[in-house]
């Protein structure tokens, strides 16, 4: 009997102890009877929803790019070519100095024949008293030195000389402008590489191209050798023949290579000048080469 009472007493003590522990710990989600309690209401944001393709849906608005540009096909527009202005012809020889630029005569240059010819711009590269040596600032035309491939062509007999002192001179200058252009005696040097190839007789010219010795004398500033093409020259497609010449300079134009009034390394060749690399080719190229430009020169008075 005593043992039975002890057992009953021990069970009651254990039951009371378990109840007291549950009250003191206050386990979340459990009532005193051990059942789950209602969840507390909290003002918390919804968790991002993970979709089946593992993308997180955060309910944000889609941002639409309204740009019409297609990076694979569209190219940024080219910058506009600055308008070229030409200084008026000087009124006094005292005001003229090396490096000056001004207009004299006219020639088609903007590839728009409907608006007439544009003023020819000249650079002063030499002086002799009240006379000034000028060269065109732009390559005005593309021509062979001689239309037919022939040996022993000289400046005196070439078709380029005939054009410069004929059609170009007659049609590019007014009577008043022609009065400023001098007739000069040109000494025509022989080949710089072959002493037996002569430059021919001296000639009397109004318009000409520079010789090797004249370039070496008057192009002390190498920028004088730079000679870009006109818009008309570019439109002719000449620069698609030699794409490497299309190195941009002021006005967005390219460098050119132009004839020099001196025979080259053999009887079929004449020298030429590459204004991109400031290089005069003494070896030269064939006289009927069509990818050479013309850079006229003149002695003028003011």
C-alpha cells in the first residue's frame, strides 16, 4: 500500500512539473495545451516569387528603350564639313607675306555646276620683290602628265602644260585677273636619279606645276605640301582607287598625290609628290598615269 501511494504521488509531482515548465518557456506557436497558435499579423512586404524558370518576379515596371537606333546597322551622322571662306585678293604688295592665302580666278570645286565655279584659293610660298609664287591650296583636277604613253616626254611637249596654259588659264581668269599673272621662264631640271635623262628646254609659262628643286626650295614649311582634293575631285571617285589616301585633314578632306615637273627614273616616268607623307618620289610613275592630281602654280604681281 505504501509503495502504491508513493507511485501515485510521484506521478502527480511529474505532471505538475511539466505544466509549470511549459508555462514558463511560452514556446511560440504552442498554447498551454500544446496546439499551434494563430500566426501574428505583421506589416511585412511579400517575398519575391521564384518562378519555374528561376527568374525573380519583383512586380517592377518594364523599362522600354524607345531609341530607334540599331547599333548593328545605324551609324552616327558624319560631322558637317565647315564652310570654306576665301580671302580677297590683296590690294598692296606690302601686305603680302609667305603663308598668306587668297582667291584669284575660279574653277568648279563643289561638284555643283549649277551654282557656278568657286574661287580658286592660293598659298604664297615664295617672293621675289613685288612678285609672289603661289600654288593652289586644293588639287583642282586629275590628269595625266601626257595623254599618251611615250618615251622622252618633256615638260615642253606634254599635254598637261598645254592644258594649264590653254583651257585652264583662258577659262579660269578674267581679263583683269590675267593682268596679275606673269609669264616666266622655267628651268626644267633633269632626272634626279639618271643624269642622262634631261628635263628639256627652258619654257615660257604663265601656269605650271612645280619642279623637284622648286619644291625643295619653297616647301620649307612642310604644311605647304599638303594638298586636299575639292568636292568635285572626291565625287569623281578618284579616292576609291587608293583608300589609304583618305586621311582626314581640315574641311574633312583627304590628302592627294600630284605631278612634279621633273623626269623620273626612266624615259617614261615623271616625279610626283605624296602630300600625305611629305614625300617626293624621285623614281616617279608613268606619264599617262591617271591617278595623279594637278596642283597649279603661278608667279603673280599685286
